[in-house]
C-alpha cells in the first residue's frame, strides 16, 4: 500500500547550481511564510560557514504542502568533499530533482550524485535552472544532460524523465524553455506550479507497510542540548511509537543493543513537530538512544533485520592535527589540551561518516577526509568554537593494489577564458594531468582531465592567478591508478622570523626586498614563524623586529619615509596549500600562523645539514 498523501524527494546538483535557492521558492510558494514575513535568503543554509561560502555542507530536511500532499524535501550538499552526506541521504527518498545550471551544464558533481541516484533506481525530474541568465543555453544543456543519463546506463524510464525549466531566483517554472524566452519580457503570472505538479504526478508515493514490525535505517545524526543525540531516517515499514522498546543492529556486524524511543519528530515546514507515532514512508527524527550512529537499523524487538548501508567512498587526503606547542600557545584559545582536541575530533566522527581519525600519540591525531575543502571546513568550524591546535601538510593516501603502489585520481573539469588555456595547460603537465576532452563554450574552453589528487594540492591559488580570477575548477574522485611519479612542490622558500617580538616598519622594510611578506607592522612574531615567501628555493631568516638605531644625526621620525608593500593576507585554504613537509599551521580562534616544525634556527640548520 502506498501513502498517497506523501512524497519524499532530494534535490541533487553540482555546487552553486541553485539547490538551496530552489528550496526557498518551494517554501515560499507553498504558503510556509506569512505574506508580511521577512525571509532570509537561502534559509536552509543555517550554518555561518555555509552562508559565508555560499555552499551547503550538511544535508537539511524540510517539508512543504501542495494540494493536500506533504512533500518532504532534503537539500543536499553539492561539493564533492561532502559526498558522504549525499550518498546516505538518497537512501531516504523515492525520487530526485536533478538541478542543472542552464549555462554550465552537467559538471563533475552532477555526474557523481546522478550516478548514485540511478544506482538506487530513483525516478529523476530534470530541472534546468537559471534560464534567466543572459548567456543561458538551455537547449544544449538539455541535450548534454540526456547524454549524461545515457552515459550512466540509465533505464528507459529514467531516460524519459520529465524536464522542467525554471528560474529559482525569480520563482517561476515552465514545461518548455520557449515559454520563458520571450525577448525582453519577464514571464507574467508564472510560479512554481509546473514543478509541484510534476513532483506529484511523477514521483511515486512511498510504500506504507504499517502491518509489519517497525524498521528504520539511520541516515543522519543531529544533536540537541536538551534531548541529546537525535537520529534521522525513513521508516521502511511498521509504525514507530513514543516510548517503544527497540533493538539496534548493524548490517556489517553481528552486535546488537536495546534502546527506548523518547521523542518522535516529523519535519513540518522549517521546524520539527513532536508526534506520538509515525508510520512507514515518513522521514522522521527521534531521540532516546544515546549511542546510536549513522548506518545502524532500528528494529522491533520481535524482528531484528539490519538494512544494508550505502558504501561510502574512502578518504583520500590526510592531515595530522596536534596540540599547539608554539611560544604563543594558550593565549587565544578556549580549548587547548590534547583531551579537548581528542574529544572534539571523535565527536565529529559521530555525524561525519566520510571522516576517519587515528590516534598517533597522546598529542597528535591523523585525520583523513574526502578533500582539502572537507578538512578545511572542519578546521574552520573548530576554530570558531574556540579550539587552538596545529595541523601538518595535507598528504594523499596511497593504496597497494595487486602489488603496485596506487594513488587517488580526480576527474577535474576546468572552465577558463580562451586566452588562459595555454597557461593552465602548461601548469597541469608537470602535475601529471591527462586531458580527456577539450570543448569550446562560447568565449570559454572546457577541459576535462584525470589528475592525481596530489597534483591538485596547492594548485588552486596558481590557477586563479593564471586565469585572473575567472577560471572555474571542480573535481570529483575517479578511482585509484598506479603512482604517476614525482610532482614538483612549491619552488619558493620561506621567510622566517629570526627572533621573538613585534614586527616593526623598519624591519619589514628591510625584509620586503627578500620576498613577499604575509604580515604588517605591530604583528607579534616568534623565532621560527613564517612571515613571507622567498622567490629562492631555500629558506631565509629575516629580522622583522629590527628597529632603526636613533643617534643625534638620525631621528626616529625619519621612519615615516619608509614605503611598505601591503602584505599578502592568506586565507585558511591558501595557508594549507602553502605548507611544506617541515612546516605547520597554527590555528587559534583569532589567528592563523605558519611556522617551521623546528623553531630554533641553529637546530634547523643542523637538521638540514644531516639531510
């Protein structure tokens, strides 16, 4: 039996193709808000980091009502590094809206998320978004999307997927692109009804087997200070009741344990609503089982059957997190001990299935994730929470396959202006990039290439410089291939502070001839801290604390004539890309400092002499 009054859908797409904006419109046009209510843009991106970066990191649940049907919507991340979120969310839904930008067309993450949806045999509604863009090419993008479905071995039914054209930003949709392309005119009296109607008509209502014993696969974990850990999942069968005794089991092990359901919540509009019971087909959240985790199945005591959990792609990048031991340690952070760091990293494991943490020593931990973005988001989140720690150079994780050393390979898609192609290809050669295709797109060129993950480490900065900020680079995990050989690292050395103190104008003026500085006057520095980039391959020690001697012929005021070049401010990602193997990045709530692992100049020289 199907629950005709319910639909469960996920919105999947490449990063920045408009998923969260589309959810905004669906909420708005289904009457969730009062007419005079002021509404935040991208309301589903509740996390500060999500708002600042314009990306979705965590999957969010909401629901809308249309023609007496409740539509549960999951807004999923589009960035490849958060693919673990996407994979498990797809287990909860019965169909997907595949959102594709009307100019960019299908991108690497579009392929990745669509492949996952097709493997689960989900019905797909293709939504060509941003048709209001002046440079849109909706007809070509429609063909490209259908070609992608063919390429991914979609079934005949999936190839006949309905196509809707819309502008999520302006809040209208249509069955054909022509309806939206009257020259110089904005469509009148149009809204999202064609999309709503297509969802109701095409996406199947979930199976509602309420007679069998209850069974729920936990797909996500939430946390609430009042009720503790909350599990989110779809009820596969049966009815879950408040106060019910259940057994929790795992598909990959024989261990089971018992628990009791305290509260059950259904997603209503932008919030949660407490209910006494929920039946099969519903996406719900529940509390009461403190140690429950993602991938476990909650069953009735009389029928314990674990559901298979979707396989999550392995981590490809690893970094060492360790306790801050710099001379400035403990000045700015609230949580600074190894116990604080350990507890926080293991707490993250409870909700992030793509992350892996290994304890190396009492003070250091190897943290493996899906990419630089994945790990940098964790670092930034911890920093904002008041943690102080250090991280080492990102490195890729190798595997031995059939006796050969293999490394992770990424499928990269690069969109660049025509005049930047030469510079980009010149840089990708030494990084072992193998071009698969090269296609013109108006005044731009799109390159598809396979490149080792380590070839992309530290490249983003150079790429943006070479394309004058106009290039787009996206990548997704492709697989493991035999080791491709050495890749040249950063050629320049570091400018290193010689003594501890405060940087002054005269010292910086002397140092700026040696390279590019990262700090300005009055910045506290310590011996061994990296203060700039040297164009030469070796490191250079500079004394940025050096003051001009005052004599009766030279006054201190003559310093005003010194002209300082503005320092290069490094973001967290840029700092991670900058690191060499003998360097660390010190993270505090107020500062990000680059430093050498060995702070003492003489010790460093001895180490270097030893090779």
